């Protein structure tokens, strides 16, 4: 605690050019800490209780409007309180908020799994077990497919199954993130959206509509090219810290541990000068 207090006192208060905002659970239930990261340095800049709008606003209130205007991009998931706090404080926030591409893709991936579960249940009732044990075949990206399961996957993929159609829709979305121009990406999304919403697969339709509602801040990825991958990496490190400590009952101790290991702070006492 003394080292963290010393490190935070020495740290210069600067607004990172690119920041990532994410949450991390402190224990069982809905107890969270909101974490602000510097995406360029890979350090935790701020930790605050809960994941409400006021939680993130307490970070922004440290800086002037001119300082906040220097932020170039803000990666986050589609959590409304974070969006509201950012729009309330950061100038031109609509152009700077970037919804994390991996979080967005998760909506579609989960929809594929819902299609698979529903179809597997229907097929099993007729004695057809083709989809048994294939869950991860549909969730993996094609290039990540283990060689020893490729033949099995080709067999079920080429069958006339709803899950195969859902998987094809999921895979085709990946091209959206490769575009260099916003107008081209928007045109591609419209074509993908038409396909997804006319697939007669309810989970895919719902996922597509969710992405459509947030399209403006998915398109900002084309300009800023940032994700929350750094924040997720830091979250993995924090999870390891929590496991090594067998959990934290005290929030202040938990936050101090995050700053100590992930804050990039100058922690050590300086030698006395004579």
C-alpha cells in the first residue's frame, strides 16, 4: 500500500492518447471494478468501484476539457453507462468511441451456438446425433481448426444444416474489420446484415440487429484500429494476481494489487542524498 501510494504520487497526470475501458469482477456476484488502461503503454491508469456511469466519470473529472480533447480513441464494450459517461465528458466522443471488435463478434458467435443447440435437440429427437460433440468446431475460426478435426468439420459443414448456415454468416462478418475505408465497410455490413436477417435463424437475426444498433461505433474501428485486447490481457494478469492471493475481501487491497502489478508505477524508495 505504501509503495502504491508513493508511485501514484509520483505519476504525472496525463491523458493517454488511446485508452481502453473494461470491468473486472472482484468476487462472486455482481461486484465489479472499472479499469481504465493506456493502450499504448499497456498500463492500468485508473481503478474505481462499480461499473456505473459515475464510476467512469470520476476518471474524466481529473482532467480539463482541453486535456480530454487530446484523446484520439477509446476502446470499450457496448456498456451504456460507459458510453454515457464518455459522451458527457470527452469532446467529439461519438467519433472516438470504438466498440471492441472481439466483443461485437462474441454476439454472433454465441448466436451460432444457440442455433447449434436448438438444431442438435431437434435432430437428437429423431435419432440423428451428427452435431454431438461439435460445439467448438463452430466456435473456432477456420484457420484455428485443429488438423485432426478438419475432416470431421468438413463433413458437418457441408451437410444441409442450419448450424452450417449460421457459421457461414459468422465467418463472413470477419471481412468487415479488414476494410480501410468507412464507406466500403458500411456497404459490406449492409449486405451482411441483409443476409443475416433473412436467414430465418432467430439467434442470428437478433445478433445482427444488436450490431446494427451500434454500427456507428463499430465503423470507428476502421479509422482508429484499436481494440480492448490490451485491456483483456491486463484482465488476465489481474485474474492471476487474484488467484495467487486466493481472492480479496477488501476492495482497497484489490485495487492496490492492480496498481502495484499493472500500473507501471515508480514504486521503490529513492536513495537518500547527502
